[in-house]
C-alpha cells in the first residue's frame, strides 16, 4: 500500500498485529472489482496482474477468502446408526465468479473444492482440510 499511496497509509502497531489503513479515491484504479452497486448484481473482473499475484501466492488468497466469507466446522453425520465427525471448510458467496475463483485457487494447491448449492462451496476431504489448516489459521 505504501508503494502505491505513500502519503495515505497509516500503521497502528498492537501486540501481535499491525493494523493498516489507507484512504484514497484512487483505490478503484488498483482494485477494479470494487465499484457501484451490489457485488452480486455486477460482474467481478479480475485483471491479469491480479491473476499473477494469486498464482504466485494462492494460500494467501484462499486465507483472505476464508477469513472474509468462509468457515471451518466439525461436520457430524449419521450412517447406519453410527455417528461420524470430520472437519470441513465452507466458502459462501453469491456471485458465481467469486465462487469460481475460490475453486480455481484451491485447484492451484491441489485441494478439491465442490459446490454444494448455489452459494456454497465446501472442502470435505480430510487431507484437503488439513492442508488448508496449515496456512489459514483462526479467524480474527
């Protein structure tokens, strides 16, 4: 942020974290997916430079998506009278292309993500959830 807008960034340091804020009318130039109207009523376009960033660090992209619109839970099911519990991750969003970006980024790191309804994608395989757990961490 300082490279783009050096005079508009403020950092506040706390124990264990640093909060950054930046104010500028130029943010839409850097993040063209932000714009007027509700995001599920307009196309969300990811520019090629953003695709390159995600390809370089898909874990960070997935971490941000899960922290903003995702969850991790213990899924419990009954099969023939026996109870099974296993970890599962969900990502929820209304725009189809944001769900597609989540699935695409999961594929970049070898995680299988499946859409289970119009607004939800889940990661259910134990090995895949374990891989996500290595870099997602607890939600703040």
